[in-house]
C-alpha cells in the first residue's frame, strides 16, 4: 500500500517573505552601492615651463583632485624644462601635501629638466621613456648689475633697485641649489645611486641612465604609469579624468600679457626666459647666445 | 525562520556593495607623509673679507714704465683693475695705455713691462715678433685671460655652393690670441674653466687655492680665491696650483692644474695668469687676493729694463748730461746738434745739460772722436773697439765687414776737407795742438764688423755701468761727430747696422768747417 505525500506548493507567504527579505535589501544594496565612489585617476598635464600661469592652472587642478572623492590617485604627465624657482617650489609643496592622502605618480614624456624634475621628486614614483631628458639639477640666474645711482631716480636704500650685492647673488643661488638637492634626496631616498657632487653637476640624463642612477623608477608609458597609480591607490577598475577640464579651465582662462619665453626679433620663441631672475630651468645653448 | 530571513536580508543588502567595491577596489591606498627639505636651515655664510692693505706712498719719480694693451679689443676696463693700477703706481710704476693708433714698436721701446689682458683681436706676426724681442731685451710680459671674458661674434655665412648660408654665432675667447704672443715662450692657456664641486667659494667655479710655490709673487699668501680660471701650461714655474677634486671643463679629469706660470726668457720674463678676478675691485678683498695684487705690482715694478740700442731713441728715462770727449769742443755747432738730439731722445725740456766732466751720477751722452783719452778709454774697451788694429800689410785695408752693410754711397766731401788719415798704423791718439779737423785712425776694428774704414763712419754704442746708461756717439772728426748727431736726431738708427749695443752708420750731409 502506498501513501501519496501531499505536494507542497510555494505559498504566497513565501513569495512575500522573499520579496521583503531578499529583493528589497538587494535593491537597497544596489542603490547603496551607487554611493561607492567610482574611482578615477586624475591626469594633470604639464607641457610648458613652470611659471605663474601654468602654476596657477596646476594648483587649480590639484585642488580639484584633493577635494574630489572620486579621484583616488593623480598622474602628472610632465614635459617641461623647468621654470621659476618660486612657482616650482609652490607646486612641489602642493604635491607633497596631496601625497599624504592620495598617491601621485609622474610620467615624463620629452623632458623633466630642472624645475620639472624638482616637481617630479615630490611624487611617489617617476617613470620616463628611454629617450626622455631627465635631471639638470641646479639653479641658473643673472647676476644683478653693478650698483649705481642716477640723477633723476632716487631710492631709499643701496639695494632697493639692485636687490642684493653682487657677491650675495652666488650665495643665494647656492642656497636655492641646496634646497633643490634636498628635495631630490628626500624624494628619491635610498633609490638614488648618486653622490651629491654627481647630482649637482647639473647633467641631463636620458631615461635609461636616469633609471640606472635612481633618478626615476622605471621606463613606462602613460597608461602603464596610470596602472601603477591605480595599484598604489588600490584600484582594480577605474576611469581617467583630465583635471584641466574638470577644473573648468580653458586655455583662455587667464589673460597673460606675455609668455614665459623670450621672443626674438622675428617673433620666434626662444628657449630663454623673458625676464631676468633665478630659474630652475634647462636652457640649452645659453652660452652661445650671450 | 525569522533569523534566516534576517541573514538573507543582510546578505542581499551587502552583496551589491561587496561586488561593487571589489570590482573597483583591490585594497587600501598606499600613501606617504613625505618629508620636506629643511629650507629654513639652509644657509651659506659669506666669506670674511681681508683687511684692506693701504697703498704705499708713491715715490717722487716713477722708475718703471708699464704699457697696458688696449688695442686688441681687450675684454676689461681699466677701472675694474684699479687695485692693480694703484699698487703699480704706488711702487713707482707709470701706466701708459695703447690705443688703435698706437705704434706697438714705439711703445715697447719705452716700456719696461707690457701687460695684455684678454685680447679678442688677433695679434699680427709683426706684433708677435716685436713682443718676443721686447722680452728678450729684458722686458716683462704679463698676460691675463679669464674664462668669463668672452665675446660673441657672428661669422658670415659660408656655402660651398655659393648659394649663401646661415650666419654662425660663435664665442670668441681671449685664450687664442693670448696664446699667439705666449707661444714663443712655450706657454699656453687652455680654452677651459676649472671647477671644484666639493671645495669652493660659493659656487663650483670659484676655486679656493691653497697650493702655492715659493716665489716673490706668492710671499705672504696662504690662500687665494679664483672666480673662474683657465688652466695654464708651460715649462716654467707653476706658481698657483689647484688642489684635489678640481676638474677642467676641457678634459673632465681630476688633477692638479696651474693657474699662473712664470717663465724666464733671455733677460726678460713672462707671467701668464688664467684669472683676472684676483686683481679686480670686486674680488681683490677675498682671502689673500690683494696680497697677490701687491706682490704682482712689486714684480712689475721691481727693476727697470736695461735698454738696448734697439730701443733707441728711448734709452734714457730722466735727465742726461752730454760730455764731449776726444777732440770734441763745446761750440755753437755742438750745442745746436745737442738741442735737436734732446728733442729726438724724448728727454724732458731742460733734461740735457752739457758738461766737460761727468761725475757718474747721471746718465750720459758721450760724444767723441775716435781717439783714446781718459774719458773714452774704458768705453772703447767695453765696446771692444780697437783703434789700432793690426792690419795685413799686403791686403787692401778696405774692410770686409762680417755683416752685410747697409751704409750708403760715400758722398763727395767738400773741398778742403781732409777726412782720411794715413794707412795702417795710424796713431790713435793725436798730439795736442793738431788741427781739429784731423781724422783719427784710418781703420778701426770692432765686433761684428771687423776692420772698417773710419771715413764717413758714425758709431753709436750703449753701455750700462753702475746703474747708469751711457750713449756713445763716435765719429772720425769733430765735424763728422756733429753731423752725425744731426743725422741721429732726424733719422735715428735708420740705415744703420745694429748689433747688440753697437751700431755702425754712415755720416751724411755734413758741413766742413773752413780751413785756416
């Protein structure tokens, strides 16, 4: 004799329970997951000398990167011969501060010389191409004119017009140089394989040499550098974000009366700064133009 | 049951979050609180400046004539080497600068020292020879170059196809042209700059020098600072040398380099210094630089050059006495001739006095006939002039000079003039009371010329005794001597043969005093 067991059917109660205790939390979970920041790697491009205009723009972009919850890491793409001392130091400090919360990686395109490399030293990692020009660590400046007086110009002190005695000039330059040297040593740490004398010779190295000397961490493309930044930030999937656009900047953002570089009589841009002063700048062929 | 539902709910809630998070994130970010350079403690002290050494009181009379080259586009200004100028003047030096119009040969005749600083314009071969001979005659040559003193130039375009090309901008260095005048003495500057990355004075190109060779130029110096220097190479004394870790931009080799070399050449000397900053107002107070400047000024003004006949007419520097000797008498003709000579010799007005007897306290012009007297004996001896040579009786007494003669043709003497003496064996001393137009010996013997007829012969000699200079003007007769003085006062030693300190010339254009 067989006894048929009654077939249990999914009752309405079960379905209700599944909906309340399963699907609703799932949907809530999905909605909550939308609040998880979609990570982005912020890209900052420096394709110019470092001076007031470019420094202002980059500081704006760094501000966006700092304040944005989405931006988890920053990649600096540098192709710069350097620039003014103060603007370079200003960016250096901003990047160093940002690095406390978000990793920053540099990838050098054509050149990161002098101030460009100074800025790169503030980042976690530095990458370049084999043919990139890296280094030129040092300061360059024009000695002030000999102090003199004029019939129709009065000032209230002997160096009001000239800034400093001529023999103080080289000392000031040496102090700036020491600051640069310290920035390199602090930034590169044990990775650096150069003596102080070697560093301060001011040589420009190609990417391969720079890697062997510890000035950079490796040879990499921009996308590889971005991957490295993502790795430092603990990211698996991400998007990139051009911070220049994100900051709402345009090329006409600031109306600068003159560019950084001097123009010759024909209107061609030279490699010399338009104004005299102290610079963290690589100026090839300067001696011939004197 | 209830519990299971809660577990289900929590799981469903967390699942999308976990999936989303793990999709985008692999771990925690790695950030670093990076240290900053210690900017506030970076300092570079200024060096202590040395105490200024006051200039010595200049002597009443300058004794050394220094010629400063300014005719080769020299890359400096006289005002910036004021410390050196003042030191030279305080030690009795007189500074004379050249210009584009200056005749270098004339300048060097009066010079004791020639200073050339960073020349950009090329020295021509004649100038190089003149400077070389100046040093061999006892002159001092001081040459400065400096790697910071360059000039840019635009060379014209050159094209092999003749189709034109781009102009070439280049840097002109003073070393090339400085080396032209140093090459005869085997000295050269490298076209480099020296630097030291570890021990320097405020910058890698400012060298601190502690290695100095004992010499009058380095007395009292413990340390010098060079603000940009060329290296110098020579076979002479390396006075100022670099220490360890010094490199040359030319070779990038760590070795000892010289920045100042001293070479003796003949009676003169050459000092090559690869840095100008040592003696400039801006840097002279650094370390012992001003001691070096003072020593350099002493070296420059140490002793006046002993002049030679090549320097004629500039053989005297102060007042001179003219002493007639032999058969010379003080008369109107002699005074007239002396006056013209005074001007030609560039003596100061009133600088020439005529005296019968010189006391040896002043420079002297001795005008004499070819006759041996107390006043002339030693002179002829020192000039090795033999007034009574042993003539070969079979040979014509026509002299065969050892050097080719540039003497002109013999003029026809005025009538009544007796200008030739007897043949061999003519007495060299005329008896007192003889006719004043009587000639001395017919033939004499002297170095470089051998035996030479005295007719129409004028001789000039230069001797130095006891620090005094004697210019000896000699001729066969008083009339010839007076005419010869006028020749010298107009044409100098042109047309004469000059050997060392003896010159042989032809007396021309003389007038013969009336007979009887």
